[in-house]
C-alpha cells in the first residue's frame, strides 16, 4: 500500500525537497523528520555522502527510506515524533542539518518539537524547514466566500492541525532560539492548488 505522500524516488527537481538537497552541504550528518519513502534521503546519501537518521510515522513508506539511512525510527511507536522517542535515542548525537519539510503543521506542539530538535544541532548546524502558508490567496478567497474545505493532500491537507503564516513562523523560530538565515517561497496561483478558488470569484477591488 503506497503512502499518500509517496512521490516516487526520482531526484527532486522542484519544491522543498529540491531546495533542501541543493542547500545541505556534502558529508553532513542529517536528521530527517517525516522522510516518507526516502526521496530526499536517497539523494542526500548517494549524491552528497550524507549520513542520515530518519524518523517516519508511516512504517511501510519508511521501509523504503531505511535503505538509505544510518538509523531509522519507523512506525506509530518509534516513528511518532510526538512521543519524543527520537530525542531519547538520538539525543547524544549532533547534526549538521535537521530537516522538517512540510511536517510541523501536522504536530500539536511544533514549537516544542523544533526546540528539542534544535538541541541536537552542531554549533554551526542548520534547520531546514518548510510549511504551507495559511494566508495564501487561495485560502483567503475561500474564506471571503465562507468556505474552508479540507482535502486529502496539499495546502489544506486534512491532517494539518497547526497553521502558519510568515509572521507566525518567524515568531516560532525566534522563540526556540533560532534565526532565519535564508528564506525562499514557492508561489502558486489559487487555481493551481485544488482549492476551487479563483480570482474571478471575488470583486476586482478586493
């Protein structure tokens, strides 16, 4: 059975995985949360000679990623980020890179998880993270029309339980003692996001 987040194992050419792959230095020690089937894990290990530890809730997807990982914590017990087993087992290791790509929005207390994870960073280590923007115009158009519909995947994935805007993300990063050293954004028109939202649904003035 395939994961809802299984995008295959082809090399990332766009999106957060591509961004992380391009920016994480070679020979890094990496802790990757929510690796799914290991699309990023594979190329970090094969192309950049990184040692990657993974934490993945979906055991079946994680079995594929495990082939490219040094340590794999998988399944609803070992791989549940909220249980903090990863912190107890990996807490003495130090990482050059810690990766949360579209993961924090699935967690009830992302600030605490990010804070604990940052304790595992090397002094000059970096957290690579991405989150969907709840202030996207596609969502706002729906709200102006009194609509807010969840979907199986995407910006309004029905497993998202925490929402971020740019400012609230910046605030959380500061609160855990980190600072943003590089920002990039992916820009999508509302009609490209499977939200049934179009600019012609609202007044031109708005």
